[in-house]
């Protein structure tokens, strides 16, 4: 009996060692992949940062108002941020590849879904960035136009425009990433609808005069602003 | 070389002057046969072959009458004789016959307006107030009659009246003070002048160039120029002429663009008159490189009777007159053509053709080409056919009346006398002087100016369209090109001139001539047939074309 | 795809016929039927009176008028006075009216005129404004003569105006151009000028014609090119001032002119960075000493909204202005409100900082220029209120000291200009 138990234990030990022997190379491979991946990710990050420098991403970020936002959020400057994002994505990819090698069935699908997820994430981020830039641009353009046209509450107006655009593109981005789709869709619909309703009510009831003034500004013959009174040239 | 034909008077050919190519010369400076330094008729006779060879058909001689020569012969002391320096009346007769034998007509000067103060008539008239000839001139006790009348020789004379110390009175003179005006209110004067004309016409002279026509009659409160009474005098003389000597010609010298038409009358006054404005405008157009002045002057030229003809010319023995142009035009001409103030005299420029055009052969050809194709009878001034120069430092207008340059030798072949004895010095500067410019060398060179002029005259004479045709201007967009059509019945010649010193392209609207074939008249080359589209021509600097338009 | 040539066949045809000229006068038009006949008449009178011996041509570059302007130009000889002038001229009178391709705008018209000037080898060129009925033959001659007789390359007009008129020029453009380029040019925006063939050739070689600058700001650009190149420039008194009926609303006008000015300064930076102070330009024809009336408005309404505008635009102005300037302005607006006194040095600092922001491109350039507009109105209102009842000489002195302030602060501008990252 003791002999059988000892044999079983010996067998189990041998099995264990065998499995371990089979498993260890995989671990080594995984580690190797992870380390190589890290190096490659670093390299790519440097390349991306270089590319960003050559493309003058920082300057563009300044122009489009992205850079102040990053500074407020205590994030690194645009090219570094971009580099960091790329680094993490690449490394994450290698990480998951490495884990995949280990052969844990429960994690098998993870890599596939990761590779499916990344493009959507990138696209979503791109939409958000573009939307952000557009919102900024629209905000400034509206503000300047309103100020020069003597429209009252220019800041309110331009702020409203900006938030509208941000909400819209935020929703679009989130949908693209496909995170909590239904929730996002519903929340957006409610928010957008409410905002539009509010603006319409405000305009309709309280903003008749403003509308009149804005329309009159479109047709300057009917009314001169004070700036047009004198001859500037 | 033609051998002299039997002596004959040219066959009667009315209107011969309309087709004439006239050569103006000064006997005094043409050819000297007796070595006294002054040209004479014998010398002139010896050069008639040269003139026939050139192709001219009529000679116009500057005054050849006895004269004290204070106005180069225009101050006449005897109407019925020849100046002894030029020879005798017989010499003149021989010359006239020789000319006629070569079918050359001869036109001499008729000085109607005034005589020299050395003329026997004036000597008599001034001797006393009761002299029968007194009334042959215009006398006054005061010099304020006819006040305001302009003075012609402004540089020399200060008044139109001169004081005669002999008879203690003023006498009227529109020209120099030694040229008293004859009084045409006196019928005796009129009759006598007809006698003068009769005398010369009787010898065979073919016509008269009448100097100073507008000034014959004076009336108070007028300009004393071109008055109706003056025309009456002319009509009288012309009637006599037609009655006794048909086939002769009267040529008026009247520099009054507005009034010149009146000297043709209704075909009952002068046969011909000089077209002064055209001459000035030709020089102006070439300088401006713009046809505008030329086209304007011809379009403004009045219509003249069928039997009449314009005398057109580039230069003559007088200054290039700028009397009758606007101030802007005069200032322009003076600045462009007479930088040197010595070249200016009275209201004009005393230069010959070649120096005026800087000796530029192309421009000389262009100007002569225009002259030979414009409406009128062209007059060539002696020496301009070889491009003679001038001497503005000689007094008055003598600078353009220097001896003809026959050869590069002794006195330019004009005379065998000592050079110091010459009546006028020969032009000797290296550019235009006789060593460079003379008949002998140019005869030997096929492409000399002389030979070119011969060919030009020959082409002109080849078609009556030049002398008798109508003139229609084409006005292409390129203002540097002058183009006009000469038409006579079915014959048409298209003349195109490049007035600019740079090559030009021009598009002519010749739609009305569609179908015609232009044949260039000098080389007889064929040019593309005229179609419906505009006709493109290119011309080198100062080049010109005469195209005969043929239809097949 | 073949590009539309500046030189249309029709124009080429005309130029072939015209040949070489001594004086070329160009008149760009777009629906100027009201005034064009007077302009053409004045040009022909100038030719006849002052240039009777010169080869001349009048070229009208039309942007597609639908009121018959080109026909009025071509048929101008119907006028009796015209015929008299024409018939007494020595030379053929040339007059061409031709359309130009591309977007209607002075840039395209000017390009065509300059091309024609180059091809005809015009010794002297004058470009006139067709919008004006007060042009005189003397004025035209005074633009041509310095080029033709004294070998100047560029002649700018000087007008007799009240110093309170035209604040956009007197408060901003003129002192800025003067301080930058170092030349005391009085009318940098003048729509008419005279120039030489050398200058024309130079302008045609530049790449401005297809740009925005070429479309709306060509007048100022021409001035800038003349001052920045090695060209002999001068000024001439032309009277009276062409009172244009400006149909553009203020906002658009301000944007066009100021962006042109900034773009010009950016273009010519290598020239003006080395220059200090300013030199006067020779005046070849003196101005007639007539008196001018002060303009009617006192500009008090212009500063009403200043404080509010400043507050509204805070976030836009922050990236543009320096902390000091913005603070000073805000404090000024708070304390004085609609009776603001916008000092010279503060205004100059404002302008220069805007110029630097424009050069660095801290945000879209149109926005930078638009943001300057309310500040300009504040400054103008402040100036007008202060000097509306002052004698002319005093106002002139005030403008002179403003110019000197621009010159004084120029080294700061240069210093920051170099430091801007590119």
C-alpha cells in the first residue's frame, strides 16, 4: 500500500516535473517576448517622438488649443504623450502575445479581442482629438464673431457651441470604441435633446431681440454698427 | 545712253505736268563750263544726259536773270536777259532746245511780287515822285500803313517798309529791303509782267514757278496775303497764257495751308501748287514713328480741279519751313531735327535731306519711296539723289545751295577753277563731302543711292496710278505702319511703309481686295494671294513695299 | 491642365499694335460706370498736356463689369473735349480695354497691367483708382514724372487730409509700416501709384499673385515690396484724397488690411529687422495748402463696449498678449470703462504682441486678427475723443509721437521676433 502511495506520489512528482519542464520553456519564451517587446516598444516610442517632432505636432497642439489642456491635466506634452500611448499599445501587444504563449485557454481569446479592440480604440481617440480641435476652433470663431458683431453674451454663446461639439464627438468616439454602447447612446440622446430644447426655449422666449440683431447684422445696409459710422481708411 | 534726237519741241500733251517727275536745280551751282567758279548754261547742257538717265521729265531752274545777287538771284534786275555769269541768251536757247530734244520740259522762275532795287524800273521810280514809273511800286509817306502785317524774314528785317532817301518816302517790301514790291493795282505792271512771260514762253520755256504769289496786292486792315484782287491778277495772266500758249504750266509757291486751294481757282488760276504741309509731316511721321501726322495732312488736303496737280517734295532751296505748324509740332521738329541752333533760320531748318536723316540710307529710301507714291508730282532737289550734305555755317540758305558733286576730284568735278574762286564752297566733310558722295562713284556702284533712285523713278513712271490715281488709307492697328491704296480705273497699287526703326508686323484688312495677287514692284516677286482673313506682312526697319494688285 | 495665361490673345493683339511706349497708365475696373469716363478724360488730358511727345497708352483691366464700363472706356472719344485733345496730339492715342481672367480682384488686374507694362517696355507706369471722380491730369502727371525724369522706381501719393480721418491708417498701419520699414510713408494703402519698369519686372517675379495676399491686399504689398527692395522711392502730393465709397463692412475690411500688413511684415522681416529709426521720403510735388474739415464723428460710441469686449475675449487674448499688457488693459478697462484712455505705449505693445503672435501662429491667424479689432476700436475711440476738438497741428504732433513710440519699442519686437520657434 505504502509502495502504491509512494509510486503515485513519485508519478505525480514526475508528472509535475514533466509539466514543469514543458511549462518552463514557455515561461522563458514569454519573458523573452515581454523583454524584447519592451525594447521594441521603446524603440518605436523614440521613433514616434522623433516623427512627432519632425511633423511639429507640438506646435500644432499649441495652435489647436490641445497643449494647454494637456498642461492643465498634468499630462506630458503632445509628442511625449503620443509616444507614451504608442509605447503602451505596442508593449501591451507583446505582453498579451507572451501570455498567449503560456497556453492558458481562458486567456486565448484575449489576444484576439485585443487586436480587434486596438484599432477601434485608436479611431475613437482620433475622433475625440479631432472633435476637440473642431470644438475649440468653433468656440473661438464664435466668440470673436459675436464680440465683433456686438451680439450680447458672446461667451455664453461660444461656450454653448463648444460643448455641443464636444458632446457630439465624445459620443461618436465612445460609440466607436464600443464601450457601453446603449448607455452612451441613451445618455447622449437625452443630453443633446435637452440642450437643444433649452436653447430653443431661451431663444424663442427670451432671445427674440438677439435674433433680430443677429439677422440685422447679416444685412448691414439696414443698420450700421458704431464701427461703420466712421471711415477707417 | 541716248543720242540727241532731231531738234523738236515736245509734242503737245496737255496735263503733262500731272505725270512729271521734276528736278529742281540752280544753274549757278550745277556745272561750270568756263572755269570761273560759277555754273552756267553750257555746263548744264553738258549734264543733260545725266538727267535723262536719272529719269526725270522736267527741270525747274532757280532764277537765272541779271541780279545783284543779294538774294541768290531772287532779286531781279532785268527780266529779259540772262545773268552774264550763266552765259548768254543764246546759251539759254541752246540749252532749251537740247532739253526738249531729250523730251525734258523746262520750268523757270517768274518773280511777280518784287524786283531788285537795282532794276531799272525801280531806279526810275525812285528818282522822283513824278516819274512815270513811280506808280509801279508801292509808296507811302508814313510807315504805319498796312500795320500788323507779319514780317517774313524775321531774323533780318524789322519792318515791311523801307525808307528811300532819294525820293524821301517809304516803299513796301514783304521780303528783303532791297526787294521792293511791285504795285499790281497798276494795270501797266500787270501788262508788263505778261510781256515778260510772253518773252520766255516764246523762247520755248514750258512753265513758270511763280515765287511769292500771295503777296501781290495790299489792302488796309488785312494780312495782305491771298486777297481776292491777287487772284484777279492771276486769272488775268492765266487767261492770257491759255489763249496764246496752251500746254504750258504755272506753279504757285504759296505756303498758306488754309488758302492754298484758292490758288487753283476753278482751274483758271495755277495748274500746280506746292504742298508744304505734307513735306513737314513726312519728316515728323518718320521721327515720331507714327503715321498720324501724315494721314491727317492728306485727309485734310482739299480736293483740287481735275486739271490741277500738287507739287510734292522733300527738300528745296529754302529752309524746311515750320511757319504753318502748331507750336507743339514746331518745338518737336526743332528739337528732333535742329539740335544745333545754327541750323535754324527764320521759322525753319536749313538742311538738306541726307543730313536731316543722319545719312541713314534706309530712311532716305523710305522718304523717297513715300514721295514717289503720294498723290502729286514729285520734285527732287538737285544733289539729294546722291545724298549730298550741307553747310549750315554759310549765310542765309546758301548751305543747301552748294556745287553739285560730280566726282571725287578737283572741286568735285563742278569747275576747273581754283577752289578759292568758287562762288560757293564745295562740301568737303568726310561724311557727306564730295570725296564720299559724288555722281561718278555712285554710277559705278550698282547699289548706290543714285542707281536706286533711278530704279525708283522708273518704277513710278511705269504706272500712271501714282500720278493720277485716288488715295485710300488703310489704318491698321499698328500705328507705325503707313499703308494706302492708289487706284486708277482698274489699276491698283498697295503701298506699305514701316516708319519705325525696328522690324514690324502688321495685319492689313484687305477684304475688299480679296482675290487679288500682290506683285512686289521692284523685284516682281509674287506674294500670297489676298484672302478673306487679314493679310499679315512683316517689314524690316524703314522698309516699304509697293504691290501691284493683279487679278487673274 | 493648361493654366489660363495672364496674357489673353486679345490683349496680346492690342500690345503688338501699340509697340513700345514711354508712359503706360493702368486703370483696374469692376463696375465703375459712374466715374470711368472722367478718369479716362483726365488721363488723356494728362497725356496731351504733360507728355505730348511721349508714346502713351491707357490700359483698362476689367474684372467682368456688367454695367458697361469697358464700352465706356472704348468709346470715350465721343466726348467733344476728348476729340479736341486727341486731334491735337502729335502721336496716335492708344486706349485698350480688356478683361482679365481669374477671380475679380485688384491683384489680377494689377498683374495684367504690369505684364502689359513689361511687354511694352514702358519707362513709366501709373496705376489709378477708377472708383474716384476727383482725379486730375496734374495728379496723374505727378505720379509719372518722378519715374520718367528723375529715375525713381516707386512714387506714392500723399493726400491732403485731416489727421483725424482714416484712423485705421493713422493709428495702426502707417506708424507700423513706418517703424518697421524705416521709411516715413504716409499712405501705405494708397490705391494709386507710379513705378518704373524695373519695379514692374521685380513684382511680376514674386509669387504673391495666386495667394490670398494677392487677392485682397495687393496695394499694401506693392508698397512693402517697394520699400523693402533696393528701389528709389518718393512721394508726391496728389489732390484731393480719393474718397472711396467703401462697400465693405468694418469687420471684413479690418481683417483684410491687418492680415495683409502682418503678412507683409512677415515676408520682409529680413529687410526691416536691421533698420533703426525712420527716414523721410523725398516729396517731388508739394501738396496744395488747402484747408480740410475735421470729420464729423467724435468716436465716443466706439469705446462703449470696450470693457465688455475685453472681458469676453480674455481667454482668446491670453495666448496672444503678454501678462503685463493684458493686465494693464484689463485694469484700464475696469477703472475707466467707456472713457478709457488707451495710451500710446500700451497700444504699441498691443500691436507688436499681436504681430508676434501672428508670426508664431499661436492660433489660427484669422482669429488673431479678429481679436485685435475690438482693441483697435477702443484705441481709435480713445484717440478721437481726446483730440476731436483739438487744432490740426496738435493732432499731427500726437500722431508723430505715436509713430516715434512705435519706433522706440521696435527693438523689443525684434528681440522677440528672433526668439520665436519656427
